[in-house]
C-alpha cells in the first residue's frame, strides 16, 4: 500500500560544510555573557508599569499587541536575545522576570507581549492553541503523546520537526522548575553536522535525503499521519534541521514501512554524537527565567524529572513559538483565491 505523507521534500538541498563562525561551538567555549541577558532595576520598573497597565486596562487573554505599547527597555532586552539567536550561539536566557511580584495571569500577558519582539507568535497545536503548557500530565511518551506532556527524558531535538511549518524560535517561561531533574541542555547543530561529516560521512548523506516523521496526530483527522522531509538541509547559507530521531523511528512505525539500514545507522550515529559531553552546554531553568532558542540551528534536551510534592508547585513552563513564514495557523495555510 502506498504511504500517504505530508510532502516537505522541497526542502532537500545539497551538502554544505559548517561555516567557521560563532554558530558552531562546543561547551568549553561558552561564557555567561554569551547566553545570559541580565534584567536591570530600570527594566524591572518598566515591567512593573506594564503590569499595572494590564490590570487597569483589561482585555481578553493574548490580545495585546507589543507595537501598541511604549516599552523601549523591554524592546532592547528582547533585541539582545534575538541577536544571540541569529548571530550568536543560538540560545539565551533572560534573568529574570518578577514572577513573585505579580499574578501568574499578568506575567503570562507580559510574556506574550515580550515574545512579539522576537517575531510573530503562531499556533502550537492543530486546534490553534497559541500558548502551550509544558508539564507532566502523567502520560507515557509514545507515538501519540508529545514528550512535553510527560516527565520522560527527551533526547536532543528541535521542536515540531514533523510540521509543514517548523517554528523559527522557541520560548519558555518558567513558572516552576522541577523538584529534581528537568535539566536543559543545548548543542550547536552546526557542530553536530560537522562531527557527523568527520566520523560518519555516509550516514550524514542519508540525513540529507527524505525520511518519515511521525506527526503525532497534530493534523486534520483526514490528513496524512506522517511527514516526508530531510533531517538536514540548507537555506540561504543557514542550517535548517528537523532534528528528532525519536519521531523518525516512530514515523516508520506509523507508516508501517521498514526503515532502510543506512538511516537506522544514521539515527544511532547522530544520537551518539549529540551525547558527547563536550558538545552540549547545560543551562538550568529557574523560576522567572525566560529562555529562547533558534529552532533550526540548536538542539535541546531535557532530562527526566521528579515533580514537587506540592501540586501547586509542579514543574510548569509556558511555551511560545515564533515564525514569520506563511500564516499563523499550525500548518501556516493561507486562504487562496478560487478562480
């Protein structure tokens, strides 16, 4: 039976070597100033003024537009973060937002406003959900359940690797960290790419060819259950990675297709390379931290975790995706003129 798939093979590109610039790094090269953006007292004053404005001028959730508000200091903070994502090491943390000074509802509104300085927020689920709760629901990680709803270890990956429109940036606001574990790690996929070339060149070439990704049922009920796309490609001199070996293995199960041996070896190889301790950098996520990463060029990992015994203080992150391409819906589809 012919497999029906979401066709993203237009992304296939020729092999390129990793450019020798700041985007290709190993952990030992990173210093605090590369990834931490500090919040000053003046910044906090502007944020406090924004909180008061939100309370005094009610709107439905997530309706405020950043461009309607005079926030020069916040705009500068987020501009620094975006510069790190585009031209620096590809991930950063704003240290930190005053979670203890305002209600969680107000802080989420502030987060929503700040995120717009990074780019346009877009839907994170097919049902149109724009703000996503990352927390353990007690589910087990499998083909139909996103790892973000579990406490499972999540190997290095990029978000939404199976999508028609992969988000450009991923933001996380930490309401509460885990009691134990839940550690964030990051790796440069430029460095991973080059090490694959040095150690596993045949396997790397296979990652440039299309493969099935499980879509985790994030689609219309009648739509294709898998996506066909390359793991690595390039666009305008920049790496475009759909990094998620778990979803590729699951994609072949869902498609009921046998994975070719070279691809199986390639997935094992890239998991091995990413696990190299010199390649990843660990950045703890604490209450009030606002983390952002470049979702095409940086892989991220989360260790398994144990939640707080207090049900009101379990690990809880708020996630936002930003993407300028296409529409704001999950698939980015635009209504076309009917001739």
